[in-house]
């Protein structure tokens, strides 16, 4: 079996995925590490051991992510090349959602918005996957504020706290400002993040409000990005998209189609969109394989 490996080397995590010749996803893995080269080599070895694969089955390797720039040569002599991170986000998001066009949002340290439209006939992928811009709100914001406000610097701990908490004890909701009868806006919308921190709000509630700050503003920015556009689907990717509170946050938008006119989709394997997109890079698919060993 010929295997293609993708490695997404980010600022704090490295993600690995593999596909076979039929573009079937064979497995995924995520590890943490500060040194990009050591972490990438270690992640590759861990991935092969975990899924019972051999190095001689790997015929190609695609690298993406900000820290992939530290690699200048083939890995273990296997043909290796770099795939543009933003193009990979677009490809991976569409593939995971099973769509031909959508706004693909990548929630990482910050947040990137990639307008993705495979119905466009062009040899230039930047016509198909267009980076609209980004937001400085993301996982970095989340952990920075959590460290300062809650003295919590472990993501898993913060996530567990948020799932126990209620952001409504910290956020000023529209329901706090208007009467329910004949109200023009849904009470589920936020009027002001952290605009109503109750005296009885605990650390868990603050943690929940931090996640809600990131999710809701990402949703609003997505709606703004599609203003006047015929694309109405938004695919949310990144590790933050896989958390249970993400679904409830974006479902608020889905329940109000008359206001937002968008559909938010959180696909399976959302954290791996860039690395899956790298595996689907046209150069990756068209590159001639060496003879089987």
C-alpha cells in the first residue's frame, strides 16, 4: 500500500494525517512540542507506530503550517514538499464538509477566513481559495486571558472549567435589555461580552465566557465576510471547532437564518483541515510516485 503523509507544524502543536491512493483518511495524530524539527520527526514516528505502518510504505510527505519553513530537505529521503497553509485550509475545509464552495474559517492562535470556491475554473488556486483576512481573536487570546484572569494555563483544564460554567453569568445578553414580548432581537444574542459579571460568577463561568467571546465574534466576522456574497455556508475548522461548546455557540446563528443568512458547519476532524488540505494539494496528487520498494 502506498501512503501519503501530511504534517501540519504549528506554533504549539503538530498534526499528522495519512491517506492512501484512494484518498481515504487512514488516521490522525496530534502532539505538542516547541522545537519544530524534533517534534515533526517524533510525530511521524509516533504516527507510524500507532497505526502499524512502515516507513517504506510512505511515498510522499506534504508539510504545511507556519513552522514548516524550518524544513529545507526531504524527510528520510522521501519526496517532501511544502503546501501553502491558507490554500490547505480551504481545500481541507471543503473536503471535510463535502462542499464545493464555502467560507472556510480556521480557528488557530488567531483566526483566518478563506473564501473557497471549487466551481471556479482556474489553474491558479489563489482564484479558488482566496484569503479574505483574519482576526487576532483565537486560541492565543483565549489562553492569554485565561492565564491573566484565572491563572489557568493548561488548555484541558480551562476546557473542563468552561463546560461546567455558564457564560450568561458574565455576558450581558440581549434578553437582559428587552422584554420578551415583541422583542426585535433574540435574547440568545450577546449585547456585550463580559458586560454583566455577576457577583456569584465563578471561575468556571468566566472560562465559559472566554470561549463564548471567541466563538461568537468569529461567527459575527464570518457573517460580515460573506456580506453581499452568494456563498452562504461557513465551515469552522481548527481544534477549537471540535469542542462541545463550539456547536452550541454556532447553533445560535443557525437558528436565526432570517437574520444571519448563513449555515455554520463543524465537520468531523475539523482540527486536521490544513493537513488534509495539504494531502490534497494538486502537486501532491500529480507528483510521480517512485517505484514500489
